[in-house]
C-alpha cells in the first residue's frame, strides 16, 4: 500500500471511529477497534476493547462533539501512527467536560483492515 493510500485509509478509519461514537453506531465502532486495544482516556484511566465498548454502549461515556486538527499519519508498513489535536465535548457519568488533547493513535493492519490498537491523549494547557 502506498504512503498516500495508507494516509487516506487511516484518516477515513479515524473519521469512521469518531462518527460511530457520536452516532452510536456500535457495530462500526467495534470494527474499528482491534481486539488488542489499549485505550487511555483523557482522565488517565485505561480500557481494553470490551471495557471501552461497554462504557460507550451503556452511555457511561458519551461523546457529543469531536473535532480533529493537524492530523499527520506516519506509515510504518502494517502499523501507522496518527498524530492529531482532538477536542471533544463528553459526558462521563453525571459530569460534562471539554477535552483538548494532543493524541497518538496506533493503527494496525489486521488482515487488510485497519484497526485502532492503541490511543494515548495528552492534555494541552489552556
């Protein structure tokens, strides 16, 4: 796969992942996530795939808005790194928050399908 087509594929999968979280398309979201997922939240808590899907499908965490800026993809073959600035409005339990993070997403090519394997946000100072 060429670097350009990998970049396009990763950016499209990230759009799918975010759209799925906003619209509650849990089937699409599950397809975007690797079984090996390591997902850090802005709060510093860690979830695997099953725990993350459970929190989202149950409504324990709800994304109301997600915006990406400054997206850069590094193609490493069957692994790609996505660096971006992500801002989001979320509801976590009774608490509403806006997060502003620099993020690193690790995407892996699993049998021809790109899936998110790791996600790490770093909060930006206001």
